[in-house]
């Protein structure tokens, strides 16, 4: 369904990178999942030194669950998962992941929702302070992003009026937003329909602000843009959620220094690469979570607290390893198995062809 991005799952480098000082414009989506077992050993070791921080609500647990299931299947992918309190100290034997954020009282807060990440302007300093504190205290965050819950689709009251451009009513939650918890649209023009100054641009601008802050202060943290859940809501709410995901993808595609973890795309596809879609109002086709990704590894369908199946969470875990390896410098070239896989006299060392 996504047609806006032409370099899915690849770095854009050199002339395409503009002023970006690092390898840039990375999109991790469904095409990235199958790359997890092709990561060279050299970059596997680098990932085991990193901390992935993903604040969010219940759906964000899927990332952590996925890393746990992957390790259970293959011990080559160890993960140290922190479910409460401060992050684990630096280590070199497992990828660290947690969802907690340093708060203004010197403690660590979990279940960080839209209020702290983007909806409440008075709280936007929290993420910047959290990144700075972690960097200054030998807890450098390798990557941080927002783990969306049903913020794009869950509405406490009546959906907004009909948008004449997209022929859809806007849904959503904006807890602690300036006008309260209301539906929200794409940009400031949607205020006339929603009565809400919060919109998708609010999320995008906040995330861009964290990204700029880290870069301007020479912090090593990479800030990610993310898409959100594709389970639960169908029909008009599901379709308008798809419009919001496309809006995020389009925004990321317009700046070579941005990074997208496309949670939605990963879960709307199964391990065979098939995309699952639904249709609303007979003509509007949109992606929905693939039924395979609602099933547990033992083929049951009990909820592990992340609202998806273990199969879907495992896909997130695999994609997370690919993300972190790419951030560590991997260019996506599959690991060599022996020097016969290399050319021009290069030798295979820790999965990488090294020139003489």
C-alpha cells in the first residue's frame, strides 16, 4: 500500500544525503524483517553494546516481547529487557531495551503516552532532558522513539466532522492536550473540524525537535519516527489511521537524515511477504494487521499484554536487531561465510569482507 518511499529498507548515502553527516534515511519495515539473520558478527557485537529506549504504552511491549521470543528461539540474539525503573548499565553481551523515561523528580516513569511525547507542550522538555541525562551519566541511548498505542484511533467522544479532502472523520486521543482529550487530524487546518490544536504535525514536529536537539548537542542518540498499531479498529477508524501512517511516511521521505521504524508495515505483512487489507465504504482499501501476526508461537491467541500475537511480536524483534545493526554502521550487505564469498582478495572476518 505504501508508494511514497522508494528506498525502503536502504541507506541513502553520498550525494543523496544532503548535509547529513552520517549514513541516513533509513526505513525499517516488512522488507527488513528477513535481514535479521544476515547481520555480520562484527555488527552483532556492536548491537550488544547498545540501549534501545522505546517509551510508550501497552503496544510498546510488543518490541520487548519480540526480542524475548527471538532470544528464546536463537540465543545468538540476546536481549536484556528492563520492565521497571532505570535502564540497565552498559554491557557488551546483550542488546538492552526499556520503555522508562527520566522524569522531573529524578525518578523513572513508565507508560509514557502522547502527553509526554507530543500532545502536552509543557511536557516536551521531558524527552530532551531524558536524552541529555542519559548521555551525561554513561547511559547513552543508541535509539529512542515513541511506541504508539491506539492514540490515532481511540476517541473518548464523538469523532470530528467530515474532512472534505479525505472524506473521513478524524479519530484519536490527545490526553493533556491544550484543548483536552479530543480527536485530531493531520495538520492545523483540521482544527476547524476537531477543535483540537493537536494534530499529526504536532507529533512530527516534536519528534523532529528531539532529533535536532540530540544532533545540535553532539549526543549519540538517534531519534526515530514510528508508525503505530494496525490491530483492533477497522472501518472508518482503521482507514483514517492508515492516512495518518502515510502522512508520517511522507514526512520522513522529505529529509534524508530521518529514520523510520514502520511498525505498521511490519505487522500488516506476514512472513511470506503477503499484505493483509480491508475495505471501508466499498472503495477505500487500507492495510490491517495480518491474521498470522495475531497468533502465538504455540498457535493460541492469548494476549501477552501487547495486543498482538507472539508471531507479530517476533517480527518486531527481528526488525529491531536490523535497526540497531544499521545504526551501528551495517550497510545491509549479508554476512560472508568464508573468504570465497569475498572478491578482490578480501578475507571474511567476523562476517565482513576485509580488503588486504
